[in-house]
């Protein structure tokens, strides 16, 4: 059992999430539905990166990466801090990092045919 399993009961296993919670979750999932944004979050879950580094890693133009990061920032999935003239981005919090990790691990199981585990 994971520690987060106990956290799930804090919201109430029998209680439906509020409309505001569902809206926030749908927004987050919509942001993850884009391949470039998912790749960016995969990189950002382990630490901070600037736009140039991210653009090179995902093979996209800097302006496109900046736009994706802006959307992720507005959705609350990334945070930023300034270091001189440079903006550094990172995944916002453990929930976002675990969400990205879990969805890509689940996809790996599906693609490779690896049996699921609980």
C-alpha cells in the first residue's frame, strides 16, 4: 500500500469530487494529452530546465516550447523561477510528477505487454 492510498480517503472514497475539482482535473489531463507537453513534463519532473534545453531535448522550436510551457503554467502543472535573465521551469509538486510517471509507466505496460500490477 502506498502512502497516497491513505490520502485518497481524505477526500472521501464515497464522496464525488466537486465540480471545481473535476474541472481542474480535466484541465490537467487535457494538458497532458499533447505529446510535446507530456514530454516536457517528463523532463521537468526530475528538475529544472530552461526553454533552450527543453527545446533541444524534445526536438521542437523554442517559440513552440515557450507556448507549451505557458499553457502548462496557466494550468498549474509547472512552476517557474528566474535566475538572472533566464527562466527555469519544473513540474509543480509531487502529484504532478507522480501523475506523469504513472501514466507513462501504464503506457509502457500497454505497449510492451508487461502484466499489470496493483
